[in-house]
C-alpha cells in the first residue's frame, strides 16, 4: 500500500472522496489537472487495496459510485490531519 500512497493523485483522490465526491465526474471536478486515465487507475488501485468500494447504482442510466471503506475513512482522517498541519 505504501507504493500506492506515494503515487501522484492518490492522497488527493482519497481526500476528494472524504469531502463528498462519489461519482467519476465529481472526482474530476475536485481534482483539476488529473487525466481521466490516471483517475480511473487510482480509483481501481484504491479499490484493490480496500480503501474505496465501487458500487454500481441501478437506474436510467446506471452509474458507478465510490465510497470510502472503514479502512479508507481511517486513512482519510490521517490525510486531513496532514493537511491541517501544513504551514
């Protein structure tokens, strides 16, 4: 997991999820400058590490939402703490 956290956009993606982003385009709006490919990769990697859970929401049209797992919420609190302590 440490190598994932070192990658660009990973911590920002976790923070965006903790701040309310759940759908792909909400993440894109919260993370200006991230490419769609990179964002998709980070979400997949975070899901593989059980930091976010990917949920398929039925409807017309169906869509995908990402939510923090318990593990992800603990990590998000740590990330928020780091941001609060910046000078």
